[in-house]
C-alpha cells in the first residue's frame, strides 16, 4: 500500500499540491491524470523521493524496489544491449563475483542466486524488450552516442522495464515511441506483476492497462475505480449531481436573501431575518468541477482550391544522394484526412517534408497547386519558441503588416486571450506551447495541415479538443501520430510507409493494430507488396477496388461516425438539462421537463438510425477491402 497523507508542495512561492490524500493498493495499475500544469510530475518526484513535501507524508512499502526513468538519457560508448543488461545491478554484481570468487561455499550461493533470478535468460529478455521498442539487432550493437535523444530515452525505458522493480513509475513513456512500440509497451504493462503508476494522456493506453484513475486537480487527489472511460462516466455523473445541488443551493440562497431584505427593518421579524442572515453567512458554496476556458483549437478555414492539391508520380525523395523513399504514387485532395503509418525511421517524416515542399523529389514528378498554403507542425517548432517572449509578440512578428485585431483574433482561436497572450513563453505549459505553435502555423489559413506528433504535450481533454477542431477544419490533413484514438476519429485514409516506399493501406486502424500485434496476417497494401508476399488470396480471386470507390466508402463510414457523435453530444446536453430542470419548482419546470423528455426520445431514435447507417457503411467498406 502506498499512502499519500495530506501532502502539500510549494514551488517558487506557488502551491502546486494542496493537502492531497490517497491510498494506492499494492499491485494496482494506476493512471495519474490531470490537466497540463496540474502537478503530476511534481507528485511523481515526491513519490520517488526527489522532492520533499512541505507538509504531510508519503509511506511506501518496506523493501520495495522502485523504478523511474531519469530525466537525463544514457550516453557513452556502451551499446543499448549492454545498457539494458547493466540495469539489473544484482545480476551484474553476481556475475562479476562468480568470475573472481575462490570460496566454494560462497560461489555455490552466488550460482544459486543467479539461477533464482533467472540470470542466464537475461540476454534474451533484454533483446526482446529492445526489439519491442524498435531496436533491431544491428541497432542494439551500436554505441549510445550514435542515437538521437528520443532513441536514448527508449534505451532508458528498456532498461527500466528489464530491471522489473516492485513499483514502476512512468511519466509519459509513449512520447518518444511510434504506434508499433506503443502497442508493444501497452501489452508489456498488461502483464506487469508489480504496482504501476503511469502519467499518460493516451486514452487507449489508460483504457487497456490501468484499473484505477488517480485524478489531480486543484492540488487535490481523487481516486476513481476503473479505466479512463469509466472515469469520464463517473465524472459526468458527479458534474450533473454538483450542478443540480448548486442550482438548489442558489435558489435557497436567493430565498434567504429576499427574506432578509424584506424583513430586517420590521421589529416583528427582525430576529428571524437575523437568523437567516447568519444561515447565509455559514452557507458553503458548492464549487462546480473546474474547466479550462482557455482550452481551445479553431483552425481557420482556407479558400477553396480545385483538386488535387498534390500529385506524386513515381517520386523519389531522400537526403543528399541517398534516397529514402522511392516509387511514390499519391494524390491528395482538399478534403483528405490521411494518417501516415509505419515505424520510426521508415521515412514518415521524410514524406511529410516532401509534401510540405521542404524537400524536392530526387526523381519522378510532384505536382502541386501554385496557390496552395501549407501549415507544417513539428516538435522542433515547440522547442524553438523564444522563452522570453510572449504569444502576442510571436504572433505579431509572424503576422507582420496585419492589424492588432487580426493578431488577437488568431491567438483567440487557440485560447490565448487576456493575460495568457502576454505571459512569457517560459511560463506556459507544454500543452500551451503546442497550441501556440499550431496557432503560428495556421495564421494564413493553410489549405493543408501536416501534423507530426501534435499530441505529445497535450492532455486528454486538449486532444479531444484537437480532434474536434480537425474534424471541423475544411482543408486537407496529413498526420503522423501514435495516438490511436485521434487517428481513428480523424483519418479516413491510411498510408503505410514501409520497405522504402509509401502505399495506401486499405484496412482500418484496428486492422493495422491487429497485424502489428500478430492477431491477423497483413492485409495487402498494394500490388507490388502482394506479389512480394505471395501469401494472400489467389490472384484469380483478387478484386481491384478503384480508389474513388474505396475513398467514398471510407468517407461514408467517417460521416456516419461523426453523425453518431453529434447525436450523442446532443443527448448529453439534454440529459444535463433534465437533471437541471428537476432541481427547480415542479410547477414551473413541468412543461420544460416534458419538452426535454420528448426531445430525448427523438434523439434516441436518431441515434439508432445513425448507428444503423454506420453499420451499413462499415459492412460496405469491409466488403471492398476484403
């Protein structure tokens, strides 16, 4: 049991955690969530002993080993394989002792302990973990200094997982991972036998791995049993209950205030009025669940361009004289939503840079509209923001010649109004910096957005807001993301970047996930890939599906999903209104409640129709992709 008892943590004069209390059972899988800047990483540092709370205490299980990734990535001439093996310090020390020990009794104890900790299978376990995180055999033997910072952090994660601590603490472990490695990590954590506390904004990971949500908000902690979807349901129910209680309290306060105002001056009722005034003074306000009014994404819609925006015809792209991708055939239209799939290092970013005109084709042809504007988002843009400048200064410089009103309007689309627009970037959270970078790249209403891992610094609520904004945006979207939830809700075309080329993937994101996890054979990606594999359906039975027909079916599924989402959103609003209406006077609310009930019936019928349309569209798509 981990017991967090009434802890308070202050940093730089600000109270980050304020009297927080929670009890975490041994063996629990806990998802630590909260808005950006809520103090999740601060709490993690308290748990591992890097920070001492100003008040309160944290009690950890005795003799429990604790694992946490250091902020500094491993470096040096050591290989990833050697670094992971070295993480098991007991094994390393025992092996060294076995080479030099001359005492037969002690040597027997050493070998007995090595057998007990399964030391001799360690190399294969280390290799499996590294392979799962994207290191092939050749990469495992290269020196650490030859890798980028992101790959070094993967080595640190591999070493931590290999060490197998009793208590495993992970802070956004998927930030440096691609989809394939994220899926592997998720399956590894499912079978982890110790206690797990993980900070993550990956909805799918939180749904599939954790069984308790620990929510940090306003410096306080609250435990919710279940996964993230269960947390959201409980949270919605609590919000409705608080809204009803607050409405009832407001009505009572209004009655008391009215009585005091009317009766204080009359001698016969002065005592009663005084009594009610004391009651008013003691009445504690019911606080609504906090929401972030600055959480906002609104991409400006571009003017119309005739399709296609871009056409690649047997194009080759690379760096210097080294080609990375060849035989690229791709057409992008103004209404496309494309997700690029494939492991890191396969060339997804290279393809994105080609489409953004940052790279020119080495061979073949690339045609694009001369009037097309492109907004290209990368993590480097977030890191390169000037920390001593404000969002207003950044946008004013980027929109040189535009009026102050236009500059403020663009910032406002992304939640930067009031003091937030004039705060130094250094004081912004990671999510706020990502929003500022998105605001900057869309200042001229681009016809196409290219987003390379846009969710790394965004919390779950911000990711949902981004999904909604992308679905409302009328231009084309090309995305690289390991966030399955966003890809599933946003993309209607999948392109697999693999084996030195990029080809349309005709299945769904779930088909691709099943393939990565080995639950089914790969679907054919294209004629060349199918011929190379030679393992799918016989050629006589293979039916070529025209791209237009496939795109039309995928679009029908996407539109049906969006229709279902709109109806479900309306239903949620009606349900909340029904809860609110029951808190008032029955006579005054009866008519309103009846109208709401009839509206709910209509929406329920509409949802059934939308679900039927979705099923029909999904079946049609399944028939086309085989």
